[in-house]
C-alpha cells in the first residue's frame, strides 16, 4: 500500500471510480492522505497519475502515463531562477490567454501544467527533454520567440534525422527514350 499527500483531493475523488478502473488499484482517502492499494507496478503508475493531477493535468492527460513511452517530468521554478516573482514567471510560461503554453505544447509534442513553484510536463521520454530545456530558458528570462525558435529547430532536426537516407532504398531510374 502506497500513501500520498494530496492537496487537490476533490479532483481525485471526482475521478476515483475511473482511476480505480483504469489503474487497477483501490483508492481510499483520509483527510488529505490518499492510500493506493494494488500490485506494485499499478501502485507506482497510480501515484504518478495522482501527482500529475495534483499539478493540474486533467485525468485524461494524466492517464497517458499508463501508456508505454509517456513520462512525467517536473521542473521547480525556484531551482532555475533566483527571482521571487513566481506569479510573473508563471505568467510568462502560460502567456496571454494561454497562448505561450499552447504553442510550447504543440511545438514540443508534450502537455504542460503550471502549479505554484512547479511546472509539470507529460510527453514521450525521447521528446520531453527538448520541451524542458525550452521551459528552463523561458523561466530564466529569454523571450518567447527564442523558445519557439529553439523548439522549431529541435523539431526540424529530429525530422531530418528520421529522413536521413542510409542508402538502403532501391532507387528507381527512369529509362530515357531513344532519340529518333
């Protein structure tokens, strides 16, 4: 049995039946403590999903962690910058009407949630590093445009690496028609 302290207990309890079904665990609570009971691997996944939901992810996005290849990474804003105006830094990450967050999510192929001192990122293990680096640059004070260009460059580099011709394909040559 695993236990976890959870401030967003209401959000978890709303999705309790769905989470128990999807994660194959039994969830109970006492105050702000959640107790997860099941197989060790299922408990671990349940704790990851609950942590993601506590950061602000919806249950649907948090349950992506049960799929192979998806991971949750957390960035602690205070560990990256000495600035004390967390509200302003969170505002830079989210942007006007959520536009910056939305752009980073689409360019980085990840999902982002901002909660107090923590930024959560859910994505594929091999792609998440780029998004985290971009967020760290943004937290340090670089302009959003620099962050976007970094993500676009990383995306094009990845696509280029996938399209590299290793010479394994048989190239068809067209026969020239003889001149008459």
